[in-house]
C-alpha cells in the first residue's frame, strides 16, 4: 500500500546540525523499509518561507509534519493552518509557542544554556572574566540559551561578563570577533561561553591565530558537531551533545503513532538508548531529549558513531 | 555585445508592417517573452505535479509571492530611475515591529493605529533614503546599504531584539483574512500592482520616472524636478516596505526583528527577470509581476515536487538564468 | 533700443574648476529676430546658452528678460519665462515615444495628473505635421536615427511656444532637406515675434536666415551687429581672429590602383545591392538624404554588422570582416556619425580616447607605455588644435567640436589606409573644417583613400573626386567631373 | 586659431605651475577623498581606543579584511565593465570545499593539489558566468544571481552538506602562517592588489576594461573584443573567489558549505565606497583598497570599543554613508 508521507520542515539546512538531523531521519527504520516517505524542506532561516512550505504540504495532503521552526512565535500560524487541515504537527529540536502542536521532541535550550555556563564557570572556579558569543539576535535558540546562561551567571557575582555579542552562529564571524576582543581585553579573558559549537571553534581558532594557548581558556559550546568533538578530544573545549538522532527519529516515531494509531510501536533505537526518555505510548506532549556532556570518556565513542 | 549594436530597429519594423494583429501579438510576445517563460514553467510543473494547478495551490502561490511582490513593485520604481534599494528587507522588518508593538496583547490599539504606524515608519525611512540620495548625490547603492544596516539596528533596538507576537486578530486579518475568496495579502498585492501600473503608464509622474531614468539631463532640461522624482521613488519604496511589514507580521502572526534578511535580492531579481534594466529608464511593472510569479512558482513547484533542497538551489538558479536567456535571445534574434 | 530687447545678457562669467570658460558673455536679442551666435569650437557659446537656460549657474554678470533681472536656478524657471532650448548634445529619452519626448514636462492632462494620450498624440502629430516631419509620434525615440531625433528635438522646442528659442547647432546632424523644414519653422516663429538664438558652424545658413550676429572668441565678446552689414569673409576672419585662406583646399590626385572594391552589398531592410570602388588617392563622397542608408552601409563595410549578401576586396584581397578588428587590420578606420554613442569614452581622458583604438602601438608585451601614449596624444592635440586644459582632461568637459576632433585623432592614430568619415565635420568650426579638408587631401595624397558622407552639399561638392548617391538604400547613381553639381545630386537623391 | 589655443592653454596651466607639489597633492586628495575619510576614521578610533593603533591590532585588521579584499578586487574588475558579480560568496564556498576535500585528513594530497583544485573550481565557475554573460547577453545581475544559487547547491551536494575539517597543516599555512612578520593571507591580499593595480593601470587589458565599461559600443567599434574582455573579468573574479576560498578554509581550519553567504554585499560595498561607479568605466583599485579598509576598520574598531551589536549596525551604516557623502561633496564643490 501507499507509503505514509511525512514532511519535515526544517528552519534551514545550512548548518551541520540540521544536516545530521535530516540524515538521521532518512535512516529511521520505517523510512529505510519504505513504509514512510520523508520530504525535507529547507526553511532558509525565514519564518515566512516556512509558512509557505506549510501551505505546500497542506496542499499535497501530507499525513504528518515534523516541524523545526525558526521562530517560536511566528510558527504558530503555520501550525494552526495544519491543524485546521487535520494534519498532525510534531515539533522537533525547537519549540513553538502554540497549544496546537501534537507533541514536542527536543532538547531544552534553556537547560543547554545553563549547562554551558556551568561548564565554563566550573573550570574557572566561579570567578573571572568571560565573553559570550550569541546566535542571531531574536532567534529562539539565542533567546533560550541566553536565558539559561543568564540564570547561571546571575548566581555568581564574581564572574564578570566582558563582552556579549552575536556572531550569528558563524565560525568566521566568531573568529574575527574573538581576535578583536583578545586585543581590547588583552590578557583578561578567561572563559568563552559560545551558544553553539561553530562559534566556540571560531574562538579557538582566533586564540591560536593570536599566538595564545587554548589551554588558558575555558571554552564551551553546544550541539556536538564533529569539529567540536575533535576539539574536546584535544582538550580545547567542552561541549554538550544535542542528539540529532533522538530528536529526528523520536519525532518521527511520535508522528507515526499519531497517523497509524495505537498499534504503532516505535522503531527507532533511540528509545532504548536514553533511560530518561520514555515512550509512554506516544502520548506525552513533551519529550525532552537529554543533553549529553561530551567528555574525554565518551568522545571516542561519539566520534565513531558519527563516522558511520 | 550583439553585433547589431549600431543597427536601429528598422529591420524589426519593416517585415511586420503588413499584418496588423499578428504584428501586435508578436510585439507583445517580444516585449513579454518572460510571460512565455512563465507559462512554460507552469505547464511543465502542472504536468509533473498534479497538485500544482489546483485552485488552492494557485492561491497559495499568490499569497506566497505577495510580500516579495509588494517589495518588487517599489523596487521597480527605484530601478527605473537608475537607482537601487538594498534596504527593503530592513525597512520591512522595522515597520513590522513598530506596527506590531501597537497591535500586540491586550492593550492593542485600534486597528488603524498599527497600520498607520507601520506605513509611516516605512515611508519615513524611505524618505530619508530619498532625501540623501536626491540632495547629496550619495550613490543609491551606498545610501541604501547604509540604511540596510541602520534600519536593522534600529529594529533590534526598538524592542531589544525580541520578537513581538500575540497580535490582535483584526490586525492578523491583513495577513490571514479572506475576502470574496481571495486572501487579503493577495488583494493588497494586486491593488498595489494596479495602482503602480496605472501610475507608471498613465500619469505624468510615471513619465517623469522613465525620463529621469532614461536621461536625467534631458529630464532636467525639460523642466522636470529630477530631485523630487528621485526622492519620491524611494519614499514609495519605503511606503511599500511598510505595507509589506504589516503583511508579514500579520501573516506569520509575529513581528521578528530578523525578518527580511536578503529580501532585497529576491525583489531586485524579480524586477530584473521581468526585463527592467538596471541602467534605468526601461522596463515595465507587468514584467515585474511575472518576475515575481516565476520566482514564486519555482519555490512552490520545487517544494511540491519534494526536490531536495541542494538540488532545488541548482535547479532554481538554472531555470532563472534560462528563462532570462530565452527572453533576451528572442529580443535579439528578431 | 535697450528697452525693446527680449533678452539682454551682459558680462556673464563662468569657470569650471578654476578654468575660465566664459569671461565676458554678451548677447542682446531683439524680438522677432534671428540672432546668430558665432564662435570657434570652445568659444563658450554652449556655456553661455546653458547659463541662459538655467542649466548651469553663472559666476557673474546679469541677465535681463524684457528689462527684468532674472535668476534661474533650473531650466524649469527658464521654461516658465518662455525660454526653450535645443541643446547641442541631443537629450533624448530613448524609451519614451516621440510624443512623450515632445511633451515631456508639460503633458496634456486629464484630472490633473493623468496623461491624456489621445490629445498628446494628436498634438504631436500636428506639431510634426506642421514642420513636415514624417515621424510617427507613437514610436520610441530610441529607434530613430540621430537625424530624426534631432528633428524631434526641434519639434519639441518649437512646440513649447516660447518667446525665446535657443538653438545650439540644430542642423549639425540633419540634411539639407530637413534644414529647409527647420528654416520655414524658424521664420514662422520670427513672424510671431519670438526671438531665436541660433548657433551653427555652417556659414551659408547664417547668412540665409540670421538678422543679427554676436561673435565670441575664447570666452570673450568680440562684436555684435546686423548680419546685413557684414560679409562671409569678415565673419569667418572675426570668428577665427585671423585670415582664413581658401575654404576647400583640395590637392589630392586620384590614381588608378583600386584599393577597395565592394560588390552587391546587401543588408535586408537597410540597403540593397551596393557596388562601389575606391582608388588610391581618391576622396569618394557618398551622398543621400537622411535615412538613405549611408551609415548602415559604412557600418557593414567596417564589420560592425555582417552583410546578407555581397563581397568586398581590399587591395585585391578578399575582405570578409567578422568585426571591426578585422577591418582595422585590413587598414580601415571609421569615424562614426554618433560620437557620443559609439565614438568616445566621455568619462575618460583625451589621452585614453586617442589611444583607445591603437593601444598596442604604444605598448610592448601588453604593457602600455604611458610616456609614449602621452606623447602621441599631445602630438594629436597639437596637430588638430584640440582645445583642452591638458591631455588628462575628461572628454565630457570639452566643447562639441573638440570632441569630434578627438574621435578623428583616435582613428588617425591607427594609421589607416582607408579612412571612412561619416559626417566628419559635424559641429566643428570653420577653421577646423578647413584643417579637416586639408587633412583629407593630404591623407589621400599618399596613396590612401577616403570615403566620406556628408549632408552638406558644398562640402561634398568641394571635396569629392567622385560621388555615389544613395536613395532609399539603393545606389541611385554616380557623379564625377562636370556632372558633379548640386542639381544632379538633388535629382538623384530624391 | 592656433594662437588662441596657445593663449588658452597658458591660462589654464599658469596658476598650477607655481605650486607643483601642493597642486598634485590636492588633486590626489580630491580623487581620493575616501583616503581622507579613512584616515579620519582611524584617527578617531585611535583616540577612543588605546588598542587600535597597536601593531598587533593593525595586523588583525589586515588579516580580517584580506578575504573581502580579494573578493572586492575581483569585483572591481567586473564593476568597471558595468557588470556585477553576486556569486562571489558561493564561488568562494564551493572552491573552499573542493580544495579542502583534497587537503583533509590523513590522505591529504600534496599541497599543490588542493590549491590548484580550489583555484580551478573558482575559475571554472567564474568562466561560466563570463561565457553566458558575454555570449548570450544575459544581464550580469541575473546570471550571477543564478550562479549564486547554483554554486551554493553544488557546494552542498559535493560533500552532502557536511563541513570538511581536519585540514593538513601545510594547507592551513595559507590562512594562518606568518612570513617575515606578515600573515600569509595579508601577503596574498597585497600581492593580488599590486598585480591588479598594475594590470588596470599599465596593461592593454586594463585599458580595455575601462573602455568596455565606459562605452561598450565605442569599444566594439574601436576593435576591442568586448566579449573577450567581459568573459575575462568574470573569470578573474572567479579565480579570486577560488583564492579567497583557500584562504577562508585555511584560516578557519575548515571548509563550511554555508560560508560566504551575503559576502557579495561587502565586496560590492567596498568597491562602491572606493569610488568606482556601478555605471562602469570609472574607478580605481586603490579606491577599493580603502573601501575594504574602511569596512574592516569599522568592524574592528566597534568591536574593540565594545559597542553593542544593535548600535554597531546603526553606527556602521551611518559612518559609511557619511564617508561617501564627504567624498562626493568634495568632488562636486571643487
Ligand atoms: N563641465 C565642464 N568642465 C570643464 N570645462 C568645461 C565644461 N564645460 C565646458 N567646458 C569648457 O568651456 C569651454 C567652452 O565650451 P563650450 O561648450 O561653451 O564651447 P562652444 O563654443 O559651445 O564650442 P562648440 O562650437 O565646439 O560647441 C571649452 O573650453 C570647454 O572645454
Ligand atoms: N524604410 C525605413 N523604415 C523605417 N525606418 C527607416 C527607413 N529608412 C530609414 N529609416 C530610419 O532612418 C535611419 C537612418 O538611416 P541611416 O543612418 O542609414 O541613414 P543615412 O543615409 O546615414 O542618413 P543620416 O545618417 O544622414 O541620417 C535608420 O536607422 C532608420 O531608423
Ligand atoms: Mg557648443
Ligand atoms: Mg548617417
């Protein structure tokens, strides 16, 4: 019989993380077996484009939609459209402020912010000067991770934030920014809190280019992209892994449960990997995929998994 | 450079003279080769995808192009005078966030207030562009690039970089409502199109726009106030950015400070695909309409077909080049 | 008398970046008169007229219209005072129709802002009809030839119903027939009481129509008076500031050897079945009415367009150019009719323009020797008395006649054997014309040949050894020796 | 007549003669008002920020501008011929990922292989731009916009959208090495600048570039192969994108498929700020150098001062407009 058609509306496919996310979607057992057909849409980092793509998916009567919105507010009208067309929408990776999402499978960005800040502050012994590299201002990821960072920082008055600027998730921008900061705060910066790994790597490159030693800095980033894993292995930074597999495949399982009904059993291996993540017959509204701190202990294993 | 640079249109006109209607038709086709390209793309898409030609989907396309359409129409005015407006995306975002701030939450003002605020914001920023370009002869590229950056900064400052959501239902009607079976944004776009078409074709101001772009010195010697015309086209573009700002906020239900990044490229592309020359003085708003539609139909069609996004970029770029190539080669071969 | 003057300009001064262009501009225009403003290239005529029109601001001096002091800040003001101008540099808006160009800025309107096209086309048709100009008001201006554009500009200025009409070289791009149309119109305007300021380097015209004259030299006023009181020689000598020897100095002798032969050249819609030959030492004139296809023929011969049919030989060798480069390699040079459109880089220096077609001559291994290039440019500037502040001057700041000389200099620098000149004396002054004629003779004396088109009959008669006449794109005949006279030219061409 | 010519000439040259050097200097300043603007910005920054003038920071600035600098130089060639190249960012990304694929990991090829592959990729794509623009008269805006999209798509396809890191140390030297106290990217940028300056100023090809941009028809009639010149400038721009691709991959230690988005705006901005006219035929590569430096110094200086990103955008846009305004008003007043 006809395969089930699922549309995956991503905010954009330019970064490595979304790339991993959509690749893992294609590796979901139900997709590989041909029961399910997934089409990935590139939202081009634009809420309006995502809105347009929702209209196309509704026209084509997709059975379910997996949604990674660029913005938590501007996504609501798209979800409402799908809901009124009777198409279930499952959020993944980034939240949407609406009560019409069937479910959400993702990681908590506020928590990520807290973990990032904690990781740097622990290394600094809760005192010293840090700089913060942020995502594009106004994007949900930037706002939420920023919130988490602020929450932690507000508790430790001996930590000084020297600079806080956006580098738009970009390695090259972060690199130039960090070079300039290393000049204007020569010898003062001890920690770098980067809202994502790309920017953390940019900061590391800047430190190396300025002839300083990376080991003199406490650096943390989020997402667990491959370069970050390598950098952790070299002891250059700390990172927290956002599990693209779990978010993508978990989301798809939840969506398929909505389409196929009670008989559906989750096919992705991720439900076994995380004890904290309970299937609950696909009935939960929120599935928080835990962040995994990347450590010297698990990094080899993670790299190996990535190579597959 | 085609070889016929020096040959005038003589060759074109002579053989055609005998046949009245067929000449008109062929004239039309030559001037609007882009329409043929558009119809061809549509034909191909409707063969490949059964969904493409559904009323529903066609309305989708129209709704989807309406914002770029409004921006591209303002851009047409500007480009016809040899100018360029890179700031449209930022002006749109700025207007949308100002408007939204009066339409959000429980203290939302009467619907006309946010509308006016959005339009006035766009108009004002556009007027600043126009004033400095007309008065101080700053190259439009530099002025509007500066404005792109300044207006974006102001947008972030205005609401501390945070989006504004929870917009009033009446306000959202601008983006989501339907009147007589037509989505409101589509009606707005078509309204703007008709007014602009009429303005460029039938009003003295329209003549002046072409004259200023075609030969500013001649326009000046003919007693046309070149500065005023220049100023006005940027103000028009700004005003339409304001309208687009209302439309995008109302449509997505939120005003985002980062909205509209790189929209200038799509707007300019629509204008140029539509046959308007960046050298000024030559082009038509109908061309822009079809430029907008080609871009919109490609985005929609490739999404419908589920073409993977990497290949989409290759295909889209290629088709745009091809469409224009066919259009231009028709012109030069005849 | 001064109270009766329509316009009185005195002591007008103007300088560009500190270089004076106009030191003492004077002009007194009587109503109902045609006033010839005379002077050599760069004398400051256009500068003065542009100031009168409000195109340029003046540095000093006064302008009175009917006794009232005026200060124009833009042409709009001047138009408001009933002044209109045909400027020397044609100012068409190519994408607008003829009618739209004619009525630009004063379109017939409905409801205050909507263009009444019906009325505009009708009125344009009337205006053109009255002048006997056969141009459809609905075609785009850009599709017309330069001559036609010039006629439209004339129609435009006349239709403005101005009291003062400035005509800066209105006949430089048109033929004798069109000139007659213009003169008729000018007389009508004069009879209505308008004052016309008329600039032309064609002396015959001035004596035919002008009532008064004003002579300028080097930006200063030299004299004024009634045309009836002076003769041709006085006028020419006063313009030049010295005596002019004979006007046409022709001393080339055609030889026997054929250096160019064309057979059955055809380009559909432009010209058909043109055959001709050029001998060494010969100056071959091509005459025809406006639109007869002379320029198109030359374009094709130079390889800009490909012929649809026909063959050509240079020095006996088959010649099938794929582009101007091939023609140049075969020893041709071509001074085109439209110097702004395809002759000059107006935004570049004199030096760059002169070397443009022959950079290789001043280069080694792809490197341009600035020294050699400058030397060459200086030599040309000197030889042709090109008036300029330096060879680095931008061409757009030069007077029209001097720009024309730059185009000629550019082509001479390529050291051609066959020189094709399309309306070569367009806009250049009597002194320079004489130099040009001398030069043509000199050039063709050395076993080379010249092909020249001209709309000035005296020039064609005075310089050509033989004349080919074009009519509607076809060869109407060939004239030489005693057959070469005005009547035969007129008969064959129309 | 010749008397007057001489008389006139004298009148012109006399006032200049007394003051040879000072006139030359003032000439220089008038043509390069942008240099004054640049020095002024530097002066202000060095007063406000003690770090600005340090050798270290100046080297930082140079290193940071070197990539945009290389792109802007290619863009100068293109714009001088009345063209535009919107595809530079994509071409750079494409070259960088192709080059990196030969320089990554343990199987990295001999250093010259990735370098050649990167340069050839840029050159080839640029040549495609040039070919279609020169041959089929596709408007450069449309062609390079299409290429922007196509090359980006190809970049993603080439390595499945994944970045390539772990680059060979020799390769990284291109971006991170230091020779004689100067960072390698800076040396590359300066080398490209000198060669281009020399080319435009002293070679016949340079003359042709100006001629084609100044008046393509006149150039054609003068026997210049307009198509070949047009083709070549886009090929040059492509080649320099290839170089920039090597530089960015080597500098950041990875080739990212999303690199270089919107870089065309910065490159064009540098060219236009430097006084090159988008209408073609007028401009100088020295102007571009200072355009690049102004943008770089502003980015660096505002970072040093710790100006918040919102205000940075406003200030940066404003200063760019102001700098150009001063530059142009100098020109028109003199
Ligand atoms: N914008 C300008 N900048 C610099 N010099 C200029 C400018 N316009 C005119 N000139 C100079 O002023 C002088 C007078 O020029 P003008 O055009 O008035 O001469 P003209 O008498 O009309 O000559 P022609 O018969 O050749 O048209 C010339 O030397 C010219 O180079
Ligand atoms: N049969 C025709 N139909 C339409 N337009 C024509 C026709 N004949 C001439 N023309 C117009 O007249 C223009 C003049 O042609 P061309 O330049 O060859 O004439 P010419 O003999 O060189 O005369 P001149 O240069 O003095 O105008 C053509 O480009 C065209 O616009
Ligand atoms: Mg003149
Ligand atoms: Mg002609």
